[in-house]
């Protein structure tokens, strides 16, 4: 069990291709955790070990790694950079106490960089910036630093500087060791040191007063002040280096992690409501507190099966015991506890507050669940994932796989909360949802590779609806005589539009017993059946009041079936004059793009019948809030990436239903009628 004050939990975040995986590889090598450095392009890094990662040469999953540096245990979560895997980043940030934001010196601050920074800001996590790939051509320290300050604030101050940028880089110098630096950068280092001492002095009023009077601070006072300023996000250290070229700058970064990032006991207490949500409960980040933890990731291991990974927030946990899942209100037994090093698993007998560990083969527990001591229950807030806007219908290519597909999809969604599965209530299609096309491509690959299920993806059917726009009345009279007892039912119905989303009302306004009470439910049943089948394009009819107000019956030939048919006939007849229209779902969409693409994106939204409701500008980025018909959005992910060079992303959720423009409705109705004839 490690001393909590000597534990650091850190997530590596940033845009794709910024060099996060190579950086963590360099840190592992530098600290002796591994004896050789792998390369992402070779598919042999410690971090990217899953088959789909080695196949695609990209990070897809958050990897859990650790190393010991100067007696400190550092748990590193290496997160993917593609926007399609934002769920992995958000999960990781709930399990750490600080963030290393990795930036490529060649590419600068990108959309993924900003998005990661915003996630860290929302969770109030301290940030260190590491500018990687400083050995690349056409890199410039002034330009990079200016861009960082412009996007993230003037409190971004270098804690290390390279002797030069580009292929000739040979050394990186800490600003705390200016005596070792060459004369060419010595004055800059001294200037930055003066800047950070200013931040350190502001952490304590008494120290600040002495500092303003000209008294020099001790090294301990500077270190304590910097730690406080960084923890409170008042100061963001910037380190420079190259993970691939001799691990330049990695040593300074390692010292920064240990010296300036918070220990777990500095980040508590952890608060939540209890299981009944009656009061706020607290757990201090201490081994003496009752056990509690948060599940932030579930993965499938080909050898041990399901691995559940969690951060222990308080207390201790022994192997071969168990815990209580307060989210699911169930007990779980556990066997071995593992420390993870990529795909390698090392058994430990005891895990304690502040550590990140895994257990295998849990039955009920999944990502975002809270685990705790059964006698001291607490439920922490769930991880807040973005909506999954990209949707496809899915079906197995082979009929024999129809039973397997649901179980396979369930297991995949169990691992990844941003991968969702549902059955279209109206269309009856099996639907899958993800954060992007790449996200869903990978899930389809996993279906085939893990479960042997080969599938076809298609554009989902739009769940159109039908409604009336004006009142109308009509008779429905059903009469059949076949030699014996006949069939007779006769009703008059009035159709009226209701407000949107009011559903359906059936009103009995019959007087004088012209339609006996026992036949009115049958007439209503006929109306509902017709509404389900639709009138124009086979879509459900909604938001209508149907009033039965007249009719007739036959004492011998009338029956429930006859009045059910009569009710259906009356509804269809009345619909002819009721101004029937098609309704389509409109979506609230937020499109986040660099401001230089505003014109192109606006034009594209207009071409999709979208309405721009507002635009918010922030740090060179624009958030465009729009309403767009769902029918226009199925391929928007790839289209937006094409327009913005992969720098834009969007979130989408259902808003409401609106009338489809007539020219488009005519086409939909014609296609629906054609499909019906073919059946």
C-alpha cells in the first residue's frame, strides 16, 4: 500500500496525433517501468495494445499505466484523441486529480486540445501542458507559446525551455536550473522564473506582503506557493520537449508531476447524496474512511474476461472479499485485485484510497457505478457523457445470428456507455448510436471479431408522423349480409387537431342511445388501429381528438367487429377533409467549429433546411446552435469533418415535431405508397 501523499493520478489528454502515447511510452522508459520504447506506427506500444488499436495505429481506449519515480506512484491514464472517443476522456477525468494536456509543436492548439482543456476546466482539474514534437521542422517556440496563451490564458508560463526548436534541438532546461542553461536562453529562463515566483507569492497573503517589500522567498515557499497556484488553476505550467527524440524534456515533466500536482488527499472530500437522496454525504480521501470507489471503465480481456477498472476514493479493499454496488443495490464478490500496466496485470493483496485498480468477472457492476461498504452506503454522481448523435440501423447478414446480435450489442454497450442500442418504437428497426462514424465502425469490427456476428448498416428510417390540421366529420357505415346473421355498424366521427404532443383523445358525445354503450369501445379500437397504420404514408396519426356523436345499430346484426370496422372507415373518410399532413422530428444541434469555417457551415446548415438560433464565440471557436430535421442529419458527421478538416464536432438531441414542407412530403408519400404496392 502506497503512502497517499506519494500518489499522483494523471490523465494524458489532447488532440489526436499530438503524441500522447509516445509521451507515456517515454515516461515509462525513463522511469524503468519498461526496458524498450515502442512506437505507435509499429503497433507495439505499452498503451495501445488492443487488436483494433494495433490494426488501426490509433488510440481507441483509455489505457491504465503506472510507474514509480523517486518513491512516488504515478498512475497515468492515456486517453484517445479522436472526438469519437470523448467518452473515454470523460471517464478518465473522473478518475484522476490532474491533467497533462499534450500539444504538438508542429500542429499547435487544435480543436481536440481545446475540447480537452474545457473538460478539465469543467471538472476543476489542475492542468500541465506538455508541448511535444519540438524536434519537428517549422516549429517555433514564440508562436506556440503565443497560441497557448491566446487560447488558455496568460497564466500559462513555461517551466522548461529547449535550447532551440526543430531538428537541431539537443537539450531542454528547467527554469529552476538557469545555471545549467546556455547564455542564449538564460535571460528568458530568468524572466519566466520571476513570473512564476509572482504566482507563488500570491498563494499566501503574509508571504506576498514580504515579497512586495523586496524580501526573497525561500525555495520551500516558492514550491509550496506554486503547488497551491497550480492546484487552484491559477497557474498552468508549460513544458517543452520531444518524447521520441531522446525523451527530451520528459525528466522536467516528471519532476513537475511529482512536485506540483496534487496528491489524492488534497482533492477531497467527495460528496454525494445517499441511496435515498435525502442528504448530502461525504467521504474524505483517507484510508481510515469507509471504503468507496467509482467505476470509470469496463474492458474485455481475452484471458480473464471482463475487467472492471475503478478509482478508490476512500478506505481500503482486500482481495477475495467483496463490496456493495450502491447504484444497483447489489452485492458483488471479488477475487484478485490487479494493478494494470497496459495489457499486463499484476496481482496485489490490498488496494487503498487514491489508487486505480481492476477486478475481474463482476456480474452486475458497470461503468459509472458507485461501489462502497454496505454498512456505509454512498452514491456518487454518474459520469456525464455527451449525446451520441450518429445513428445507423443494424441487422445481421446471417439469419442464425439474429439471436446472438442482441447479446453481443449489450456486452459492447456495457463496456462503452456512449455506444447505445435501441429498437425503433415506430419503425421497429434495431438502431445503434455512437459519437461518430469511426466509433461505430469499430463497434461493427468488434461484433465480427469478438462475437462472430457480421452485420449490415443502413440509414435509419425517419419516424415520421401524421396529423390533422382542421376539423372534419364523416360517416363510416359497415353492412354485410351473407345469408345468416349479418354485420352492421354505423358511426359518425368528428376529427379535430390537438396541440403538438397532446397525443389522442376519444370523446363519447352520443345521445339517445343511437350507438349502444357496449359498441363505443369497439369503434374506438377501430380508430386506434387506423391511426397506427396511418393514412398518408403509413405513419402513426397523432395529436387528434376524435368525437363519436352519432350512428345507428341493428338489434341482431350489430357486433363489436362491425363497429370496429365502422370506426376505422369513419376515421379514414373524415381524414380526407381534415387537412392531413406529415410531421418530422426536428433536432437541437450544437455545432462547434473554428471561426474560419463559419460561412461554409452556415451555408451547409441552410441547405439542410436548418434554422440557426444563435452563435456563441469563444477563443477562436464558434458554437452554432441550430434546429435541423433529423432526415438531413444521418451523414452529417462525415460531412462536417470534410468541411472543417476534422476540426469540427457536434452534439444533437431531439427537440420536437414539425410539419414537413409539401414538396418533400409528396415525395415521402409517393415512396411509401410505392413500397406498399410492392409488398
